[in-house]
């Protein structure tokens, strides 16, 4: 019997700015630069050990891998914005198959998800059911 997923989070980033390959190369990174109030609120809810999906925005528009929160959340000491918050993440695994936004929109389980409803939101929760389905799609060639 498969282990039941606890769900987690999804972070979006433009791969030309910082990609999953960059994260793998670096081993860990500070996730900063989040300015949207709802995204910041979500970022403040994270805890070390939380699972996070890495979503490439821009031309790719796909979930490409999994990360884990290793530190934070905390105030961003490098920012002039007193509301700025950061977490540190490390790579867990690149998915065999990226899961495109087009594929996600074709699945009923994602119909009300923030990724579909609020396309500009960069940090969002992922339910256990959504996480399980995304993993299935990401591991199937």
C-alpha cells in the first residue's frame, strides 16, 4: 500500500531567473523576492520539513520537481521591506516527467486550485489529493 501524502506547497519561478537545475547545482537556496501579500502569508505558514513543488513559469509552465524547506520562515534581512519573508529550500528530486499546466487544467481534481484560479500567485498550498495526482503524473513517462 502506498504511503499517504500529506500534501504541501508549490513555489513558482521563471526558469530563466532560477531553475530546478540551478537548485540542484547549488544544493540549497534562499527563496526570497515574494511581494504578493497572499503569497507572503502562505510563505509564513511553512515549516522546516515541509514538501514543496517547484513550478517553472514562463514558456514552460510545468511542475518539474520537489524541494524541502530546511530553514525559516524568517524576515528577509537583505530586504528594505519590513514585510519581506524568506525560507531556505533544498532539492529532493527532479520528476521524470514535467507536469504541464495544460495537463493540470484537464484534471477535475485541480479545478478549484489556486494554480488554475490565481495564475499570478507564486506560493500556494497543495492538498494531499492534488499532491498524489501530481506525483502520479510526474512519474509516468
